[in-house]
C-alpha cells in the first residue's frame, strides 16, 4: 500500500487545482485579516457591526453564535485572528473544490480503473485516496491561515490572550474536524464521480441545511442545541464550545462523521462500477 500512497501523493502534487486554490486561499487569507481588522476597529459603529453579522450569516452562523464569536475576538491579538481564520467557513469551500477535482479526475481520466487493475484492493485504494485528500486539506488550510497569519504578524505582536492548553485543545479540535470534513467531501466526490456535480453538492448542501436549521431554530429549541452536531457548523463554534466547557462535542462530532464517511465510502466504492 506504500507504493499506492506515494503514487497518489505524486498525482496530488501535479493537481493544478490544488495550487491554484492554495494561491487564492493565501491571498484570501490576507484579505480577510485586513477586513476583520477593519471590522474590529469600527465595531462601535452599528452599521459596521451589522455588516460583520451579515457576513457571518452568509457563512452559516446564526445571530447568537455570531455575537458570541465577536465578543471573543478582541482586536490586535494574533491568536484570535488565527482562530477565526480556522473557523470562518472559507476553508471548506476551497477544500471542496480541490478534493472534488482530485477525485473526479481519477474517474474521468481512467486512472482509478488502472490502479484497480494492478491488483490493489478497493479498500486500500480508497484509504490511499483519503490520505491524499488529507494532504490536500492540509495544504489548503496552511495556505489560507498562513496568508492571514502573515498579515496579523506584521500588524500585531505575536501575542495571545488564552492559555497554551486552550490553544492546544482548540487546534486539536480543528484538526479532528478537518479530518472528518475531508472524509465527508471525499465521500461526496466518490458518490458523484463527476467534478462539477461533486463541487455543487459539497457547496450547496451545507448551505441549504444551514438555512433550514436557522429557520427551525425560531420555533424549536432542540434544533438550536442540535446545530452544534452539524459538522459544517461545529467548526465555526470551536471557540464557543471551549468557553462553555463543551469542547468534547467537537471531538465526538469529528469521530462520528469520520467513521461514518469512511465506512460508507469504502462500502460504496467496493460496489461501484469503475470505467
């Protein structure tokens, strides 16, 4: 399986979409840090405050969560900018594109069939592709956070207002959730087998679910409590979960989504017709 993993990572390195998204993500991270800084400095202005709330709403956050989030991000604190870059909902967008293109190309170009014809088990092939997708996710995350982190480092001192333990736990939570997100995005890509459809489903379904949930929270309290278990929302709530003492939820959600996505993905892939 080692040769298979090496082969998949070589294909990943040759994937143009990965590096295009990495560059765009890097520049977007820089831009977002500047915009966040402008928002914090003008937070006393009600019009600017509402603009930021509107931006978070588009990223899938409800008003209460957005207000809690804003209250936890004092200006000119380096760690808080890194934290918000990890949770603002931009990473899943870039990751969905990269993973969809990478997996879709395997079907479209026939390399998936060629790999299977070499005698590798379907389970090994699927797990190897997943590890390559994890690599794609890592590059996507690092490029976005690095871009924003450089701007934050230039503008502010490398300071933090939280303990080392809190930073470590939150970073572990983000890592676990991103590993789970990788599994879900790969499952969608394998089910669709087409790049365009995979990208559409990966981007549209989370938005639709989030919108429906937001509507239901108006009349159903249990929905408000359940939203933290929706993977795409859990990532945006890591800071809030830590502050409320519920950070274990992030790890539970990550474990469930990762396990289910991998098991379902392998089962589907075993029965899938590969042309």
